[in-house]
C-alpha cells in the first residue's frame, strides 16, 4: 500500500502496450520488492495486461499463476522477483543493452528501503553510474519499515541520497511519495536527466490508507480478521471519497 501510487504513476507514463508485450522498444519495469506483487497485479489489470476478476479469484490459491511474488510467465511481468536485491542489477543490464542496441526505451525498478541492505544493490548502483545510464531510474519506497521493524533498527541504510550521489546518480526526493502529482514531477525530472541514472527517493507511509495498518511493521505479512477487514475497507473507501472530492475542488 505504500507503493500503490508509485507503481500507478510509473505505469501511467511508461511506453507499453498489452497488445505488444514483447515489443523490443517497450519501457521496462521490474518490481524488485516483489513481496508487494498485489500492487503490480492491480496496475497490470488496469493497463489491460491481466484480468482483475482472475486475479481476485485465483490470487495465492494452490497451483495458481497469481502467486505471492512476480513471475514472468504472466503478461507484463519482466522478471521473477521476491529474493530482494536483484532488480537494480537486472535493470542495469537492460539499460546498458538499450544503449548498446541504440534503442530509446527506459528502464525502471522499485526497491524497498530495507532492500538497500543487499550488497548487490550497491554493485549495480556503481555500474549504472559508471556507464552513465540515463535511461535507468530506480525508485525507493522510503517507508522506514521493513519486515521486522524500522529500517534504522534492523539495518541502518545511512545517508541514502549521498550514497547514490557518490556513484554519480541524479537524486530526486519526493516529500510525499503517496502523492501522484509529486511523483509525476520527479519522474519528469528523471526522463529529462542526461548523462547519469536517476534515483527517486519517495517518502511513503507503509499501510497507507488505513489508520489500522499505517506505520506498523506487524502488518508486513498479516491477514486481517473479519472485523479488521471491514475497518480497512471503510478507511479505504473514505480515502477514495476524499481524493475524489479533492480532485473536484
Ligand atoms: C534476499 C532476501 N532476504 C530476505 C527476504 C525476506 N523479506 C521479505 S520482505 C522483507 C523486508 C523488505 O523491506 P523493504 O525493502 O523495506 O520493503 P517493505 O517492507 O517496506 O515493503 C524481507 C527482509 C527476502 N525476500 N529476500
Ligand atoms: Mg520499507
């Protein structure tokens, strides 16, 4: 839920089409924090790659193709993920290939802030900066939580902007990473940055949309009971109403 607006905004800008899922000129997206695949399923259904009713009825069922992490036999999914720390490396390769093949597609990945504890992230960051991959953009869902607590307590990621900047990346910060206008502004910046990759650090709220879940690590992998489910649905409906109202005023 912290990533919903990020993935939605990315897909509203990307050059992709469900009619040509293998188009060599398509933009690429890899959900490196694969555990939030529900977000991706919802957006891929919105874009016409998946059937939402199928996703709803088959999600996480035994033998289902809609498992709890992305896998690339489903249309629109570029890469299997779930083991954290691989998305940026693969995207660096895709971006470098785009440069070598003289194609103008763009490559995006979404990583978690807890995921930054993986060493492979920093090898890829170094390589992408070295090869000046301005067709590459990494977004970090900076919700300050990971599976078992705060990122600072479990494995402090340090000064994230400075670390990327040290590998010659352009750094953009989004103060409210659950705000679509702010995300669009940062993505526009990334599209127009030349000579280096861009990282967007989006400050988000884990469990965004329901006070029951917001900023609580215990909801990382927690099944709501019937009562909690009702509360969450009511909270989300109220947020939707508020957003619609905001749009009309
Ligand atoms: C290599 C690897 N180690 C551990 C895990 C277990 N794991 C799943 S989600 C998660 C926390 C990730 O935190 P973050 O990147 O901040 O994502 P968020 O919880 O904010 O969605 C961990 C450690 C994993 N999936 N892969
Ligand atoms: Mg996190």
